[in-house]
C-alpha cells in the first residue's frame, strides 16, 4: 500500500465559469490548458521511461 492511499482524496475543482469570458480570453484559456496537458504528457512519458529502464535492469536473463 502506498502512503498516498491513506491520505484523503482532494476534491476536484469546480469548472471555471466561461460565460463571462470573451473569445480572446477563451482562446488564451484553451492555450493554457493545452500547455498543461502537454506538461502532463511529458511527465507521463518520463515516468514510463523510468519504469521501463528499471524493468529492463531487473529483468532476468533468458
């Protein structure tokens, strides 16, 4: 069991109210979200590469 499993889960943030934003502001908001998605994908790729390297290191020779 991981120590994080023992901590209470964080509530998801409420969706942002988009009705007050103009078109330019919405485009900027989307650009920011896409940048965050790219950052998350890069973190996933780094973690997968680290996991694959560890698995290759500890793999039993055939």
